[in-house]
C-alpha cells in the first residue's frame, strides 16, 4: 500500500509540476504579447503622427479636387454611354417599326389588288350575264 501511495503522490507531484510549467509558458507568451502590443502601438502612433505631418490641408484639398474631377468625368462618361446606347436602341426599334409598317402596307396593297381583281371579275361576269340574257331574249324574240 505504501508503494501505491508513493506512486500516487509522485504522479500528483509531476502533474502539478507540469501544470506549473504550462502556466509559466502561458505567462511568458502573455508577457511577450504585451511587449509586442506596446511596441506596435508606439510604432503605429508614430506612423500616424508622421502621416499627419506628411499630409497637410492643401494636399487634402488638392486630392479632393482631383477626386471630384475624376468622379465628374466618370459620371459624364457613363451618361454619354447610356445616351449612345439609348440612341442606338431607339434607332433599331424605329427601323423595326418602319419595316413592320412597310410589310403591313405591302400586304394591304396586295389585298386591295386582289379585291380589285375580284371586283373586276364580278363586273365582267355581271356584264356577260346581262349580255347573254339580252342575247337569249333577242334570240327568243326574233321570229324564226
């Protein structure tokens, strides 16, 4: 039993020692992280101060003017593009409508021509019917 207790105590001691070693490593990493964070913050603050000194109010105004000019040019280009595209679409649609109207006119003219031909045949048929009726009356009314 004493050997078992000694083994348990030994295991417990080693477990605690490993845990202490692990905590020391974690504390070391946290300390290094804090040092890095402090150095980064100092460097970043220095960078911001240098940047503030490097860019003055006139530079910002000039940059703003250039940006506004570029934006205005881009918007004008977009408007021109849309206007051109709309004109092209309008022309294409107008051409299609004119083509449809021309086809309708052609179909109407063809239909009118057919109607005139039919009317002429009807009139010719009526005239021939009248003439044949007159001929029959003439032939029957004439003494033989």
